[in-house]
C-alpha cells in the first residue's frame, strides 16, 4: 500500500504579532519579527479592540511577501479605521495577530514541511 500523505502533518507557518497595517489595497502588514511566510499563504487577521482597525478583524486573504517582516494581503483597508498599537497595553491582553490558515493550492510549499519530529 502506498503512502500518499503524512499521517499527522503539522502546518509549519506560525502566528505572528502585527505591529502595523496600512490603509491601502492591498494592505501592507508588518510583523514584530521574521514571519517566515511564503507568497501564496492565506492568512487571517485578528485585530482586537484597542488597535483601531476593527473592520479588519477576522478578514483573510492570500499574501505576497515583500520582506522578512512585511507582506501585503489582498484586503482593501483603504476606508478602515487607522491601525494603532495601544500604549500601556496589559501583558495578559490579546495582541493583534496574523495566523496562516492555508495556501493557494497550486503552490503547496509551506504545508508540506513537518515542524515536529514523529
């Protein structure tokens, strides 16, 4: 019997904290450290209260990597509120984050690596 897929794959790309989102189309996003994403990854944004751009909360789209900590996402944030990083934000509060949820299926490069040894 042929094995066509790894039985317990772990999707490698990880959540990253967002430090900036532009009001543009496509929206440019900056993370607090190297994201290690690849162009074609589909991400979801989580923008909690206190960060301004609440309209972007739970929106998702494919990205184009533009740098180690930057990428654009096919979301039109032109008319959204301005993204801000709250000052004096408590350590136990949720930060704005970007979470990979998949890939454009014609590339499938990030999803084929296992992050954990089995």
